[in-house]
C-alpha cells in the first residue's frame, strides 16, 4: 500500500492540546465491524460496549522522565531524549537522540537543567551511533529528566517559564502515566506513554471488573520507533525499530484461559492501545506448561490485510 493512500485532511483545531478532565470524559467513537454502525459516546460509556467474559489487555509499562535539557559551556542549548539504557557504558549509560549537538565533541560534558535535582548534574558525550549519541548521566534519570510529553500537548510549554519547575514536573509525571502503570516495570520503562490507556481511571476499571470484564496487564517498552516518521513510498517498507515485550506469568495464565474460552465462542480480547495489539499479535506460541514470564523482542508492523490471531477489538486514539 502506498503511504499517500493513508493521508487525510486534519483540522488542527480538533487536536486536543490538553488532557481531558476527567480522563474518561474523552469522546469515544464506536465502530461496529459487523454492521459498520457508528456510535458516538465517551470513554466513560465503555462498560456498556463490553460484556462479562471479555478481557481487556493493557500495557502496564511505566513512562520514565526521559526528556533532557542541557547546555554546553558556550551557553548553547541541547535538548534530547534518553531512548535506551546501555549497560556496557556503566552506570548512567544511555543511547540518546539529541538536538543541536553537532558542534559538541565526544568527551564534552554538558550541564543538565533538572527539575528535581538541587545540586549540579551533568551529561557526558561518550560516543556516536548512526541515529544518535551514547551518553552518560551524572545522576539518576528520575532526578534530572523531564516527562517526555507529546508535541501536541501544550500545557507544559505554556507554563514552562512560570511557577515552580518541580511542581509542574510532578504534575506532568502524574498526568502522563496510566492508572495501571506498574511501579517497578520488569522491563526498563518507556519513553512515551501508551496513550489510549490514559483515559482509563481507577473507578472506570473497577466498574468494568464488576461487570465481569477481566483486565490483563502486559508490557511493551515504547522506544524510539514511536518517534520515527514514515518516510517510504510503500508502508510495508517502513523499517520498524525493535521493542521489548513481556507477558508476566500471571498474565500468561489468564490469557490461556481467555483464549480457550474464545475458541469456544465465549468472550473477546479487547486491546487497549496499539502497543497491546503488537504485544498480543507478536507473542510466541510458547509451551503453556512452561512457568514464568515470557519475554521477547518485536519488530511487528501491522499493515492492511494483516490477519489478527488474538485481538478482537481495539481501543485507540486517533493518530496522524
């Protein structure tokens, strides 16, 4: 398929630049695949569209404060994103995407503008790779990093020069995290949120549970691939970056039960977000008798004509 076949006019005035409050008040368009009927509702109406026996699979990854703001000794500003920890670089080692760093030399130290760190913190350039830099932080990322908000969210930029940075950052870290994000992810954490899950509040999830809808957490570590634009003429030629997936042992057991019931015609698997879809559809057919977590890497690219094996319905945001 040609990528220009997927183009459509976008009225920028319709792009949400602030989070919906409350979260479940976000608008929800429900499309029946069987009849084509379209219903307009809100995310808070979701329990009415699901049924007892359905399973809702969520990406429970945790967003890390991966955005960095730094300055060279010359005063020039360098902004970037910490994409992947690199243990071979020692403590604080990362692969990063940096802007305005071309004139910086390997070995140079940059002063970090940190929202939570009271002392001095720095970033050292230790090498280059094809698409970015190898860096070493002089402090924990939780202390020196900023929440990597999407570019269309303007609240942080509007208030960036006002008030207390620590208070603003604390609010961003709360708002740009799903209600089901694990406190200590088994994988390293994500550089962007699985945004469809941001609409699900604790009260909405509790209502779904009382209606017999099962919630099954998995993890996909959102990486730099989420920021890479499609630059090819044919969508199938787009190079997907590797992302790590994990299904905990308890979720493996729950999925096995749901899949068995589904094969017998009972219940559906509802994926919350495209990252949950990619996790489910790339999950190896591991021996159910094997205990423990199931972890793997995926480069799955889902294009028109893809045959879904495990996903029946999808809750997603509109994306460009």
